[in-house]
C-alpha cells in the first residue's frame, strides 16, 4: 500500500505543476493543495474551492485550492478540469482584478474560455458565463483537452472515493405538478388551480382554458 498521504499529495502537486506550466506559463505561485468536502446544494455538490491568502507562515501567505473528495470518482479528466477551474481563480487573484467573494466575473470567464473550459451556470453548453455558482464544460480540442491528453499517467491521483457515484445514482425527485395554469382567451388573465376547474372570466365572460402544468 505504501503511504497513502504521500502517494496522493505527491501526484496532486505534480498535476498542479503540470497544468501551471502548460496552461499558465508557470505564472502561478505555489499554493496549499487540500481536499475538503463541499456543501450539498439542491442535490449538487461543490466540486472545488479557491481561497486567497488562507494560510500564513510568519510574514508569508499562500492561497488554498481544495477539491471535494466526493467528486473524485467522476473520473480523472473531470477532476483535473475542476483543478484548472480553481487555478483560473488563482490566476485572476494574482494577475487580474479580484472579484467580490464567490463571484465569477467576465475576466474569469474570458480566462476559462482561453483555457478551453467554457463557463456555464447550468453545467451544460449555452448557460450564463458569469454568476455566483458556476461550472464549466470541456471544449474538444481546446487548451485543457490537449494538455490533459498529453499529461503523463504518473500524475493521476491514485486514491478516489465512491461517494459521488452514489449521489449521482439517486435521481432527483420530480416536483409534483399538482397545479395547472388557466388563461382567459380574451384578456389573457391567468389563474392557477387544480385539474378540471371550470372558470369564467368576470371581465370577458369567457371560459378560461387550461394552458400548461406549473
């Protein structure tokens, strides 16, 4: 088995250094790499986090990048994309303009596009590029995609968890559609109620039509 702590963090650091060199021109200063569990929000988990100047040693400070161990089971490419996502925050902190806490602004989004990780608030192509809670996609043939395919296998994290797979296996409960929308064809007034209601508009004397489920 060896020493799991040393095995895991040696590869973690090697992966960080590799992407720093390939994608950021070695501009990023060393930071403290961690694993931290993220809070679950609406059946989703926080995959990674960047915290500037979190650690101190005398007069020195350094940033922290943490990955959620629950997310490691998604696969190495997704894990490394999350690492680079957080490295983009470090780049902006040190070489751009710091945004307000937790916000993903246009400067960060432009950098993510340059890295081949188009930002999206939905996790799917076409979402908003900026916002408080953001994800990304991987552009085929983009800078990250090329760097990952060239990454030596010895940088792969040897230890993962299965928690993320268990979470993904539980489908989100569908919201009960117990209200229907009714619209007056005359004045376009709307009301919501249970199925099979018979409603007449007091202004138009027209029966409301069931339009769609809420």
